[in-house]
């Protein structure tokens, strides 16, 4: 467990993530991070956009269903 402190940043509040957390998230300064609220009220911090994941799952479904048509259109 890593304790974080809420600090004033300009007119806002923020937390500073330790270097080891940034490395583990495969993130860097200026990179987006997403705070996702789970159904049980907890939060998850991730570098991956959950909406992009959903869009890619839909795209993969379409690609698998229309593989032949897409192959012909690619010619």
C-alpha cells in the first residue's frame, strides 16, 4: 500500500504519484490516466481508456463477421 497526500495545485487539488507507481503504470509526465469507478464504489487507476477497449471489441466483432467482404474491398 502506498499512501498519497492530497495537495493544492493552483486552484485545484491533486495527488503526486511516486516514481515506482508511474513506472508500474507504464506512464510518463503528460500521459493520460483514467480513474474508473467500480460497481462496489472502489476506484481503479489505469493508463488504458475503457471506451477505446469497448470500441475495439465491437470492431473485432465486425471484422470477424464480415471478413470475406472486407477482404474483397481491400483489393
